[in-house]
C-alpha cells in the first residue's frame, strides 16, 4: 500500500509499514533513556506509534487531545505540500472549519501548564 503525503490533521489516519518500522526503531533507541512518561495525542496514529515504541515497557503512555496537531478543518487529509504551503495564511486566521496555528499553540500550552498538576509526577527541565 502506497502511503499518502497528506496532512492528516485530525483525521484518524493509520501508520504505514514504514511508520510502524520507525516506531519500533524509536523504542529501541529511547526505552533505556530514563523517560518517566510518554505524552501523545489521542489520535489513533499517535497512540499506535507510542504503543509500538514503548508498549510492554514500564513507561506509561498518556494520551491527551490537546497534543493533536493543528486542525486543518476542510483541508484535513489534503496534500501536505498544499496545506503547509499556505501555513503563513493561518497563523492567526483559522483554517476553514478548523483552527489557526496560534489556537493550536495555545491548546498545547494549556497541556504544558497542566503538567505540574499531575499527581505523583515531578518534572524537571534537562
């Protein structure tokens, strides 16, 4: 199956064979790095990536919807070159039926702001 060079956005999407192989390689490289937790978006392809890379380890995988990529609205699933070629137009203006890059950044910032509130977790910058 040929993979699409699409900006999947908030569509479910699936990992390609290459993506699954890269997730396996990621886990092999990073499992022993002392990672306390893996935070991922709740989209299936992100959860699948984290599951392949860190599944079966003691590292918890914690999905959160706020870690989703930008919602391209009507352009979700469009060719990546088209979507990303127009990126500057959507810094402050939302994609049609989607969000702006600034809104996406604010959503992700709200996740980061909540990290210290997680019970039992201590986060330190390295």
